[in-house]
């Protein structure tokens, strides 16, 4: 959502916020083995508009200069992810599901993924969120994201030395600039903006997602995301979008 545009929760947005808040609280873990592919929020029906709140599509920034996004700015489908680097289920999504979505949908221009820092686990969550933003300023956000979500990474903590090590692993070229940016006012403002957007939507835990205005809560199975993305792409095509 553009910085100049306030978050206004009305009609469908209010309904979606309540729904996302409830399901985010009760369904923040993957479905149990044998459960169906779709979650209570991301139910994909014959009608591709079911469960979609058009007002929420405006939360996609579609800024070509956004260092914390991947995919075409004009892609027909935008997946917004609200996540915390200390969240185990966010890590599962990052390792198991997101790479498949990038290979299958980002690569062919269907999907854009926009990251929102949504730290909810205290001081270290805030610090690593700012560090990810700082890595992004040097074009290494997604490499930092991969390093921070690697198996066992969060168990090592996100203290200052650890953040520096992750930046090095991610190939951030200027360590001094990274350290300065991580503790700077611009990083704090960027993380705060993302947090405020997530809270306005009713997200209470991580990960939470929006796919062209359709809320999804929790690290749901891959099928939930593929069905939702494909339904959104069909809907966009029917409306004459690229």
C-alpha cells in the first residue's frame, strides 16, 4: 500500500481482517497429514472471486524498485507474505513451498512475491527484520532470507554477531554499511510500516498471506497456494489483465 495512502478498514476489509485474525490464531501450523489441500481461509471454489476482498488488492505495492520483492511489478498475481524470521512455520514455507512457487509462477511472469517484515517474537525478531531490510538495500535480501531461514538457523539466534555472519553468508558486499543501516531510522521506519499494515489486516501470528485480496493464514500445503494462485490468475485474465 502506498505510503501516502492511509490504511482504511471498511466493509470487505473489516470482514477479511476479522477472518484472517481468527484463522491466523487457530491455524498457524500446516495442515495435518491427510488433510485437504485448502485451508479454511484459502478455500478455492468454482467461483474464483469467492473469499476475495478487492479492497485488499490495494495492499500490493507493485513498486519495481522494491528490494524486498521478487517478480514482475505488473504480474497478474501478487502474493504478500507477512512473516517473522524467528517463526518456525515461516521457515518451513520458505524452504519447502516458496522455492516451488518461484520456479513455477515467478519465473513465467504469473506471480510477484512481496515480503512484509512482521516481527512478533521480541527484540531479536525486530533486529533480524531490520537486518533483512539492510541486506535488501545492497540487493541481497533474498540471499539473506535464504540464510536466515536455513534449517537450524533460528536456533542460533539473531544477535549482532550472528546477523553479521548471515550478511556475509548472503554476500552483502559492504559490512559497515549493513551494520549502520540495520540500526538506522530508515530500517526501523520500514519495518514499522510493514507491521502496521499486518496488524491493520488482523494478522496476529505468522506466516499470513494475501493473494490478490484472498487471505491465507499459516504455512498451508503447497496445493493451497497453487490452487489460489491459479484461481487468481484466471480471474485476472477474465478481467483483461496481463
